[in-house]
C-alpha cells in the first residue's frame, strides 16, 4: 500500500509519499521560519494562510518526486490535531478534497502519534517501546503499545525543552532557533563554572520542569552584566554549557526512572531537541545501562514532516480504521486514552 501524508499543524507545510514497507518515496517540507522570523514566534493567521497557499504545491511536488499519481495511492493521511487550528483545518480540508476527488480512504492522524510511531517507520521496532518526545512544543514520555495505544507516563509541567533552549538563546542574543546555537556555544564552554538547578529531580515520577532553568540563567546573566558591565564570550559559552548539561541530566534521570518502571527493550526519542549531541549521548547511556536499545531517527524525521503522518495513517489503516468526511480538526487532542475523551475520533 502507498499513502500520502499531509502535515500542517505548526509552521511546516509538509507532504510525503510512504509505502507500506516503510520506504519513503518522497518527503517535501516547506518551512515557514522566514515568514515568522520578524515576529519572534509563529503567528497563527500567517501560518494558516501560508499552509493554505502551499499545501497543493507540496502535495503535487511529493507525487512528482515519488513518480506516482493519485490513482496509485491507497489512502490519504492527515494531521487532524493537536496544533494551530487554522493550519490543521487547511490540511484537513486539502486531504478531504483529495480523498473525495480520487475516491480514497481518509485517515486522521494525531500529530504526536506521528512523532511517536517514527521509530516503527525508520527501524521497524516492535511494540511496546518507550518514547521520549522532546521538541519545541512538547516533552513527554509515552509507552507505545499499538498504533492507537499510548500511555503518557509524565512530561513537562511548564516549558518544553526546545522552547527553553530558544528562550536562553534570546537572553544571550544568539540566533534562533536556539537549540543549535546554544549547542554550538556550549561545545566550547565549561559546564561546571555555573551551577543551575535540576528541577523536579527531588520528586518521584516522570514529570519535568524547564522554566526555572531559564529563570536561573537569566539571573546569572544579569548578575554578570551588573558585575562586569557586559557579557563576555566565555560567559555565554559557559552558561550554554551549564544549561545544556542541566537539561540533559534531567531528561536522562527521568528516562532512567521511566525505563526502570517500564522495562521495555527500546528507548526511542523524537522531536527537534533529540538532535542535541549531549542529550543524545546521555540518553544512550541510560538505555545502555538498562539493557535497552536506543533509537534516534534521523533529524529530518525527528522534526515535523509528512512521512511520519503517512506512516501513522498506514498503521491505523492496517487496523481497519479510517475516518469519514466529518473528520474534525482539533486544536487539542491528548494521545493518552486515559486523558480526556476524543470527540469525533475515527471508526
Ligand atoms: P512541535 O513539533 O512539538 O509542535 P516544534 O515544531 O517547535 O514543536 P521541532 O521542529 O520538533 O519542534 O523542534 C524544534 C525545536 O528543537 C526548537 O525549539 C529548537 O531550538 C530545538 N532544537 C533543534 N536543534 C536542537 C539542538 N541541537 N539542541 C537543542 N535543541 C534543539
Ligand atoms: Fe511536531
């Protein structure tokens, strides 16, 4: 089987063609970063409009690069939430149009399920496995038992780590997105010069907190500026190194606990923060110590893309599930079955 996957829940317009055996025939990602840059964040109205303008082009390009036509498809998968509602609606409407026009089944996909199922697409891992989703918008541990069976063990109670990296970069006048620039500075810094807190490590469970880290970094910065009249290059580097180490240690310790409580054979990560080498190495050690395999998909599949949506659609479709033309776009949609009821979910 072959699926088209459409993703438009944040600031990337993406379309991809994926085969049932996990082969990605094409994956087109059109980033809106430049459009939102001057506003210091994603502007929902601008995002929705850009998605609406770019979706058809992305789909056309994905089909062309895969060398297939609509008639070769077995179905259309689309992110139906959670995310910025205007963008999600644009994607769902585009998918409905294609599905109805070509007489194809329509499969609504939870964006987080797309991320969480990526190690199945890239490495064919078996269920169950533990997934740490760490991005600009999310941070949670998910126990994945089937394409539709996720248990949220815990997560951040405030900022996502990517958001914290971005805010630190802003504090230190480093370029956005903050993650890569903070990592580059940290590489030349001394992680032990400043001591930053390790929030919530003193408490049991798998919840995390990252906003206090940013506040502590802000205080250190202001103190340095007051004492020296400005920030030196080494100050910036050392602050980045301390910050990165704190995030890595919190993620690692909570992962260690999550694996100990749920001894599954694989610890997988997804999300843009998984690109960070210090964080990756810390998690790899945790998995190794627990006799688990560590899986980190390639970065282009860790960040938002259409291939993960196509794949999640294939997995749901294989369970015999699909949606009708009443498929709704949802701004909020918790993955965990035990969370709020999922209104209008598929058949
Ligand atoms: P979501 O997909 O959860 O809605 P998002 O689209 O912001 O959120 P991603 O595209 O997965 O998330 O990741 C982007 C985030 O990852 C940014 O916050 C960025 O700073 C962070 N990031 C990217 N590279 C690194 C890195 N090397 N180290 C730390 N963080 C990084
Ligand atoms: Fe995402």
